[in-house]
C-alpha cells in the first residue's frame, strides 16, 4: 500500500513537471512561427518608445526603486523580433539579438527593426519566456500597451487575493500583504517587463496557495510549488525569483495558523516540502534548457553553464574589495531601496505616521502580547525572512549590480516580519463579550 502511494506521488510530480515543461516549450517553439511581417509595425512603435525613454530611465531621479531597466526590455524585444520563423527550434534556443551590452541598446533595437538586421549576440542562458510572449503579443499591441495590460493584470490579481483573504477573516494578513508590496514600491513593477513576471507568478501562486490552505488540500501544495518553480525560471530574468516561493508559503503558514491546524513539526515539514518542490522545479527547468539546447544545437553546453554560474557568483564590479565587505555592501545597497528610505523627509514623516498608527491600538488597549507564543513558529518565520539575504549574499555580484530590482525579494522579508508581529499579538476582547462569557 505504501509503495503504491509512493508510486502515485512520483507519477503526480513527474506529470506536473514534464506537463508544465511541455506547455511552455510549445510556447517557445510556436512564437518564432509568427511571421515577422505581422509584428513589424508594432515592434517599430515599441522600438521608438524605448529610444524615447532611454536604457537607464528613472521616474524619480532621487529614487533608485523607480529605475526602469529598459536596457533589458530592449534586449527582450530584440530577441522576440530576431526569432527565426524558418528555424524556430534552433533560434529559440540561441535567443540571439542584434546589439551589445551598452546603453545604446534601444537604438540597436530600432536599427534592427527598421533594417531587418541579422542578430549578432547570443543570450541563451535564460529561457526568455518573456521574449516568446512578446513575439505573439506584438501582433496585437506595442510594448507601451503591454505595460498597461500588465498593470491591469497585476491590480486584478492583487484585488482577488485581498478579497479572498478579507472574506475569510484574514484581514490582518491582507494588510500585511499590502505593507510588503508597499515596502518594495510595487507600483513601479508593471512598468518594466523584466520586473513584472515574478510578481504576476507570485500573486497567482498566492491566490492558489491561500485557496488550497483554506480547503486543507495539502496534497496539492507540493505540485503547486513545483509548477511555480518551473514557470518562474521560464519567465524570470533573475530578478526577485524567491518571491514566488516565499510569499505563497508564508500565506499558507499563516492561514493554517489561524485555523489552528498547525503543529510546529508539521509546519516545518510543509515548509521543507514546499522549498524542495520549488527548487526541483526551478533548477530542473533551468537544467532542461541546457539539455534541450545540447540536443537541438548538437554541441556541449558546459562552457555556457560554467561561464554563467561564475559571472553570477562573482565578478569584477568592485575590484579589490574583500569578499565579506562585498557581500555586506550588496545587502546594504538592496536594503536601502526599501520604501520609504529614499524619500527623505517625506519618507521619515510616513514612517512616523505608520508607527503612530501601529501604537494606537496598544494605547487604546485593543491588542496585547500573547501569553503563550510558539518560539518555533517565530523561528520558522525568521528563517524564511532571511532567505532573500542569503540569496543576495550568494549571488552578490548580480545583486550588487542590479540592486534596484533584486531588492524586491525583500518583500517576503517584510511579510515574514509582519506575520511574526501577528504571532506575538492578540486582540483584547470587548468587556461586553467577556461579561457575557
């Protein structure tokens, strides 16, 4: 009986992984088949918009969090335009584009679209699911319209999640989620393709996770995080990928806490299971890119893999800096982007108002410290809160260079801290309620 259950689980997870892989790979291969003539007009509009904005674009000059990485978006659009409809499988693996690593990338994009220039640079280390999607979407729209669509989609997902939490009595959790999003200036996210997909996946995953937790369908938790890991690595540009694991997991833990369905041991096991499934999905999908590329291109991918890993783990961004100082500087640069640090006096006023609002319930005797607190659960939240810092420390070269978007992984840290606070506090019953009892 036990062997049959294990076999069933293996089949379930295998089907989830390879089923998702197949669906996404079909998108990868179908996208280049869209004739270039059908997307040329909209791609021209997109290229002109990118040139107008520039590769390095800040909405507010004094706020790094408002930095929109249009260099990366220009690369994505160039890959989408350069996909070869005559060789869809090979071109989707190489992910070639016309241009170079410079702030002139929007101009290169415009030149390649206007003159149908041949791509001259490979960018095969990612799946570039975003490029496949852009190839298809540019039949109907330009990138500016895509930004608007992403904004609407993110707001819709946010509203759906908040409604589910609110209707099920998880109002404090809904407020905590809003605080975590505000801490990373989420209103800028849909304005850049590079940032958007992690947040969309995180929100969709959170909706699914909360629904599963509310129905106590724990058997679906593993497949959910496995699929989430696969989809994340397919679309993401290594921005804040841990959000798609940590935020849904934190919400599941909090829902189970409110339903008194937890034991410390079961919550730790659930967290390990979710983390393992997500990691298998993420790493497995990343490896499958190289396996498929090796088969399709008929050459060894090892030089590409080792070069990619070496670049992300270390680099020459800050020459001569000691490794420990490098890691510390990386973490500090990321933390400084959190809202409202960069807003000067206005930010300080906002912090003061926020703290004052939090103190009011304590002063009015609306909340108090719990008499019994699960130290193990608090420790679990602390461990999850630390994961983004560990990510920044390990990939310090990448997180140092791209702090203006990698810092958004800290939304999970903010959410974990909020949930720790909820674990420490409880509401004080009204006197009328106490007397009735």
